[in-house]
C-alpha cells in the first residue's frame, strides 16, 4: 500500500469512529459508482450524511478542509443523488460534511468537522 493510501485509510478510520461517537450510524465506506467515490455515508436520524474525509500529516500544505474545493462539493452533491437512487431512498434529506484529520506528533489526531459544508 502506498504511503498516501495508508494515510487516507487511517484518516477514514479516525473519521468513522469520530462520527459514530457523535451518534451517527455508518452505512457505507468507500462507496463507488461511475461518477466517483464517497468516503463515508452515515445516517444522522433520518438524514443521510455524505462525508468527505481529508487527512494530512501536518499543516505544510494547509488544512485538509482547504483541499475540498467547490468542484469537489458539486461532485459530492451528484454522488449523493446517485447513492440515494442506488439505495432506494430518493427522497431522504441529505447533508454533506467534510472531516479533516491531522496526524500530529502526539497520539491524538486533530479533527475538524464542518457539517453542511456544501
């Protein structure tokens, strides 16, 4: 596994635990279709939460939040529609979140969570 991929997998694991600790139920990870991939799909009550995860080993390239562009937001909205259609919940309300995980020198990562980012 490439270093980039292992860092990303670590961040997605951390983000999934974080979301579960907040009471969300993870229903899919790394869901793929022709339009792309959703890192995490969770339920917050009846609300479908599409979650983009960005992991950084430091702040040399800025926050992981800064890496999620408008174009990525538009893609996430399209992917949300595709996921709902594929899972028979076309009318379910959706929220798109971004979780940035920053690995530092300490054992505990810094987590930034923006609910309703797009």
